[in-house]
């Protein structure tokens, strides 16, 4: 049995969600609520000690890290529709693109997303409530990120991240000018993992992602959204809510 | 035919160097000279437009990114001694460790290495020579890193990197307390990629890596150094020299 612990259909959670739908695999979705820091609760830290989603439970074995989960699904279910090229050279090209998402593209977009959205979530709580949540976060870097989200990220950092986003968008557009999919002629995990970050940028970054400047990127985003698996995923998977639930208060586990 | 463009046997270049030796594959080593920024020369940028080593030429196909090259060798030569577990769960654990090197461990150690070693290299040149080298670097972030190496890295950054190194060392020691190799019972790319960064830390970071505090880490480093493939690699592959060659001057391509 496959159980995916995840947030809504965006960013790192989207990667295995879409891969599972594309492969037509039956799975249980256990969707956590980021607005009450559910991924930092003790029950979930027993599943992933880093307190991060997504995490996949496959018959009791836990696999973490979104990109690693996607490759795991290819290793275990090679006969379901393939999302990884058989040719080693193409496969390497795919991995260069999934690696680039994890090391560069996801981080700059994430900071701006946190500044715009997660900051509002972090400011809904009293200082005491907020600190009681933060102290449960296992990774030091994530504690720093949450505190920055509440205080506001430094202006220089936001400017640097916007520079990286502009570079990333140009890089994707240039690649899609020469190839229908990022790793070559076939739709692969390279597309899924980049789509996880790029989807919605037409609304979030309209000065950078638009019909005039990035027509191929926009068409590629649309093409993935129109795939049956993506439609099904978005229809079935509720988006995250960032509002504090009416009855919530910081809890100690 | 396999040709590996690389620096000496350390950091990212060590990963495919050791993997090739472990697998017993014949290859041509084309070792570049970092002290004259050879990896930023036009001839090499035609091989890897990012101007980074290692890069593998396999019958004319170029594969970049050290970890991707290692997985490529497993995909192409599965019957040579295997450095990747067949079991998908173990393989996922291996990838979590190789990914962690690329996203965390290599960066903090690299900054300190650059502060100590590359800074000396960067200061051997006149301002004019140095800028003529830097302007050839394709990646903006690498230009920033070289300028920081010459000027000296900010103190706060060095302190933060040392904190991350201490965390990394504890993490490796804890894992090696419970398992002989990082991904489980077998020696894999997880070990090779972490060894690429950890080898030499007993000398470089004696307060953190020593017989008292990290006996398992030290024993694991020794165990890998004693492997026939590692001995052969170190014997055959000259270490990088950071001295400016006698006749060198900044060149324009």
C-alpha cells in the first residue's frame, strides 16, 4: 500500500502527487495542514524526523525527499507509464533538470512565496504561540526561515531571489525553444519537477512570465495542466488554506 | 570511449574519478589546471557551457554534474561492480545521501576550502588579470564566489558555514554508528560522494573530526582510502597545484 503524506498540489508535494497520478497508481493521500504546522507534530516526526512533506509510506517503508520519491516510483513501478527515459544519456539530462530545481529554482521561488503567503500565516499567531510552533521544527534552517517569514525577509535577499527567478525563467524558455519537453522528446520527471515550481508563475510573476516574453514556457505550463493526470490531481486534491483554524491554538506534543 | 575532464582527486572531481576506478572502467583523464582558470577557457566552455568540472565525454555525448555522472555510469555499466543498490528502498536511501552532499555538505566545506586555499590562488594576480579571468566565468554565482575569495568571505558567512560543518560531521558520525556504510550494508555512491568532501577533514578540521569525537567517521574515511580503487586513483591522479605557473598571465580567448 502507498500512502503519501503531503500538502496541497504545489511545490514539492506536487511532484509525487502528479507522478502517482501519471502512473495510475492507487494511493492514500494524507494531507497535512501547514497552517497549524501539522508537519512538525510528534506523530509526523516519527514518520519523517526532518518534519517535512512529502513523505511516502510504501508498505511500512518510508521514503522522503520529493525528487527521490519520484525516482523510487520509477524503480518500483517501471511498467506503469514511464516518466524516466530508458536511454542513459536522456536520463542524465532529466536528472540535471530535477537537480537544478532542487538546488536553485525551487529556493528562489520559495522565498518569494514565503514572503507573500507564509508570512501571513506566521503572523496570525501571538509571539508565544509562534515560538511554541517554531521550537518543534527539527531543522535549524527551517526555524530561521519561519522566523524570517514572520519578521519579513531582508530586502537584499528578496532582490537576489528575484534576480535568480528572472534567470530561471529565461533558462526554461530557452530550453523549451529547442525541445518540446525539458529532457528531450518525452515528458519526464524533469517536466513534473519544474512544473511543480513554475505552475502559477503567470499570475505570481506576470512581469517575467507572460505571452510576450515567455510564450514557450506558458504553453508548456498549459500543456501539462491539460494532461488528464494533472486535471485529476487538481480536482481531487484540495489546495492548502493558510488561515488559522477557528479553534486552533499552539499545542505542545 | 570515456574521457573525464576533471581537477585533482578531491571534491566533485573525486566522485566520478573514484566511481570509474571502482568500476574498473578504462578512461582518459583530461586534468585541467584551476590555477589558470582553465575550466573557464573557450575550448572547455564548448564542452560544458557552465565552465565546470567534472564533465564526462562518452563517445561524444557530454554528461555534466558529478552526481549525475556517477548515476550515468551505473546506468550504462550495470555489470561492472555495482555502486548503486538494486533494492529500490536502499537506492532511495543512497540518493538521499548523495543529494544531501550536493545541497548542504559540499557547500559549507567548500566555502572554508575557498577561504583557505582558493583565496591564495585568487590573490596571485593583479586586479586586471583577475578581472579578465572572472569575466570569462559563465555562472554569475561563481563570479561572486571568486570575487569573495579574493576579497575574503564575510565573517558571518564563515561562522555559519562552520556551524553547518559541525552539524554535518555529527550527522555522518551518527549514521555510521548504526550502519557500516551510509546507505546500508553495501558500499555505494552515497559513500563515494560523501567521501569526496569528508576526506582530509581530519587535517582540515581537527577540532571537529578526530579519534575522540568522531571515531566512526575517521574509520570510514580510512576504510575508503584503503580500498584498491582509491589507492590506485590517488597514485595516478596528481593533486591540484594552486601556484601560478611561472609564465602565466591572464589570457583572452
